[in-house]
C-alpha cells in the first residue's frame, strides 16, 4: 500500500509539473512594494518603493521615473492622483509631492509651501480643482 501511495504521489507530481502554468513575473522597479495604482486612458501609473512607473497597456512600453532620472523628489511613491488636465500629482514618503505634466516636474514640500509635513499620504482633487492633501506629521 505504501508503494502504491508513493507511485500515486509521483504520478500526480509529474502531471502537475507538466501541466503547471509558468507565469512570467515582471518587476517594474527595484521597489519590492506597490503602493498605488492609477489608470489614465491606456496608461497604468504605478507607485512603488522604487519610484513611479508609467506602463502603456496597449503597447506594453514601460517608463521608469525615480529621483535620479526625473524631478521625482523621493522614490517611495505613496499616492498618485490625476487632475482634469492630465497632470499627475505624486505624493511621496518624506519628499513632499510633485506635479508632472508629462514633461515638467514641480516639487512641493515644506521648504516652498505651507505643507505641515513631507510625508504625503493621500491627494484628492474636488470638482473645483482644489487639491486636498493628507500628510503624516511625525513627532518624536
């Protein structure tokens, strides 16, 4: 009975190996966590610990943005919101936030705004275009 059980297990294992799907995982940045997803037409914007990823859902082209190759103030992208003009508002963890119109980057942080913190948790835009920003104020 024991031999029959081992043969059964061996057959099942081989069948599983032969017919198992082999999914391909694609790593978009060196960040190991995805924090935010936002869809704009055929573009998927992905916020990670390694920066911002622009993924074209039709052509499967990928563009990576981080603080070394763009105006992104910090690589930990916590929030992405897109306004009516298509400008991306990107909240980062400790770098403040940035706006990106597809060409130009503008950084907003405690040094040039009244933001109480550079730890941006969420950004919402109302019908009047007003940006509502939630920030974490860290205390010792």
